[in-house]
C-alpha cells in the first residue's frame, strides 16, 4: 500500500507542477476561478500532511513536495509564494503575493571552511497561528512562531516570534502596535 500511496503523491505533484500551478489566480474574476481553486485545493489534500477545508493554493505557489506542511481551514498560499516544511499554518490565514517562509538555513559557524561547504543546518519549524494576515513580500525566517490574530506588514522580514494580536513591519520586523 505504501508504494501505491507514494506513486499517487508523485502523480498529484506532477499534475500540480506541470498544469495547475500555471492556471490563472483566483482573484481575477474569471468565471472558472472557483473550479481552479477546487482543483488546486484537491492537490493540497493529497500532498500536505494535513489539509483543512476550503483552502486556496494560488497561482505559482511553490511548496516543494508538500511534506511537513499543515494548513488549516479557510487558509491560503499566496501567489508565487515559496514555502517548505516543517510548516504549520492555522485556520483563516491570508497570505499575500511573493511571501517566502524559510525553514532551512546553512551552517556558518566555522571560519576555516567556506560556508558553502559547511552543509545545511537542521530545519526549524515555522508555526503560524489562526486569523493571521501575511502581507505582500513578507519573509519569515526559520523557527519563528506567529501568534493568533497577528498582521505582518508588506515587505517585513520576520526574524523573531510575533505575539498574539501584534502588528509588525520593517526590516527586521518590529512591533508597530497591538490590535487589542
């Protein structure tokens, strides 16, 4: 059974990369937008570790093989985003275009060896709470946790955990105010 399951994963990944990834975005008003959304969300159900209901995977979203990714109800992957597991996205999460969520990095501790020869550091899980708005071109670095109800302003580089209901922005992202 495991071999069949793996072959089906490859089928869905192949279908997404060759065809579904390139269909129009769902925010364009085309009459077929809902059909495109349903086709892409069916890919998520087959590739992600956990996939909620009514998810949206937008045009050009790059999620690797989908392994290690969990996405909650009514959440989406934005246009041209790049994400990898281990990643947990809560419910009702909005993601703008061109978001990058990094879970991997390079080792750089030794100065006697070039950094490109030191290999990769172990992946660090990124956790995004419920009801989060991730603005356009936000970059989230490995190991960061985003609290419930947070807003990440466009272009922010999030290097540290973000508390619940916080609005952050800038490079590196800093607290602008609380939504409370």
